């Protein structure tokens, strides 16, 4: 069936599910738009705070009903409330409960986030090549594309086709260049945008993280979206992070936002493992002359100012751009080349600072 026909069939199926209060789920005002892509079906059920348990059976029934007509697509249903309910404290005072405790993802020993304060600084390119460089040093590595609104990992790794599922609906990650990868990108059509409110996006992140068969990993690299929004907060509330790497160019404009990302991580108790200066300089191939197109040494100075480790510089090189567009990152395509060596040095610094050991 076409996607619009599948959406109509899902809404019809949801019409047979009764929610607390007697209405059908299809008529329930808290039901979001049903989004159908080539690989997934996603919708959210937003309820009054405190009613999550009462609506849990409806969510389960909705997942089953959607799966019956979704033609093999992954079903992603979130059950959310808009705000945290207030609970009574001893003595009659009111307090808000904290977030649920962080729980590890089975099989994953360390989770390393790669973030930036703003887009356009090469964060995803660095995340992919850092993951590949860690793998080249003997670690079992995965990468999770948490940038749900602008997933870049499929392009950078040359991933094509829908993800596979186990019989129980768990994702089987893509395996490419010796690492495992998961992204919502392959489930989207061409230029299809992800138009999701925060609760649905954070629910999708949880499913990509926890409903993927990662196996045994020494490190899961998480490519965060730019900024300091819902997805970043959701990740740090769900799991303990071994650390975070911040990517910035040398220019002041990028560093202003990078410092905000660092402040956010400090506020939520995530250790910043260090700063990487991307697009650090350009060396003209015909003359050998160096040009500091985005300034000189800004990220390194910021690291000193903030008392953080400086992990290294990555030059502005055409081969990185060309390889990224082809889905052949330099660490995989030319592992002995100068660009790969730059990422290898960063990976070595991470190994030392995070005290990561290979599984051997």
C-alpha cells in the first residue's frame, strides 16, 4: 500500500482501541499525527500527567494494531505527558520527582557523545571518523545517529536500504567499515523531513538506542544534533555517558555556541573529554601555503580558558569533503593518509583520557 493508504488503515485500526474515558484512540485528542515513512510508522499518545499507567494497555494495543497493517515497517509509539506531576512531600510540601534513574544499555561498555553548539562545523564528519579511528585501534565500536532532524550518518558511511529487524521487532544495525551504525535516515524518503515534537523525537531516540541489537561494544559513539535541546537532555537522562567531545571551528562565532554546549553538559553532570578544532587550517595543494580561513587556534585557546583537554586539529581538506560525499570517510579510505592520522591522534587521546581498553 502507499503511505497515505497505510496511514488511513492505521487510523481505522486505532478506532477499535478504547482508551480510559470510553473514547476510541483514533478520536482521542492526545493522539498525534500518524507519520508513515518507507521504514517506520511513528505517532505519540499525549496524556494527562499521572495517567501513563492507565494508558499503557492502549499503547500496547496501538503498537499491535499498527503492526498488522504497516507492511513490515518498524512501529514507534511514544506515550508522553506534557509536564511532570507534582507529588506531595512529607509534611504536606509539594515537590517534583526527579528523572528516572539512568540505566545502561546491555552490551555497551561506554557511551561517548560528540556534539557542537551549532551546525555546520563538521560534527558528524568528525563523529564518524573518530568512531572508525577507535575501531582501527582494536575497539568494538558502534555509532548512533541521534541527529533525528538532520541525519547525516547514512550519507557519510554510504548506507542504503531499510534497516533489518529481528523477529521480535528489534533493529539489526548496519555494519560498515567494521563498525555498527543506526540512524533514522534510511527509514525516510529522499528529502522527507522529520516533523516531530520533542516527546516523539525523544521516544524515537530511546528506541534507536535501546531497541537495536548492538551486541557487545566497547564504545558507542553518539552523534548529537547541534545545540542544547530535548534530544541532548533525553540522552543524558537515560544513560551514563563516559564523556563528550565538542567539535568547533576556530572562529569566534562557532566558539560562542560551543561554550554553551559545554555549559549544558556541565549542568547535567557529563564530563567533557575535550575539544576538537575542525577545519583548522587550509594548505593550498599547488603552493603549500597555509591559510587560516576560519581564524587560528580559537578552539585550542578556548580549551585552555575552560580548563579542558584539547584533543587535536583537523585540517580543511578537499579529500575529507569528497570522501564524505561518497560515503568513504578518510579513516576507512586512506587509513595511512594525513587526514586519517589526524583522527587517529584524536582517538588515541580519547583512549588515554577515558582509560578505554580493547576487548582483547
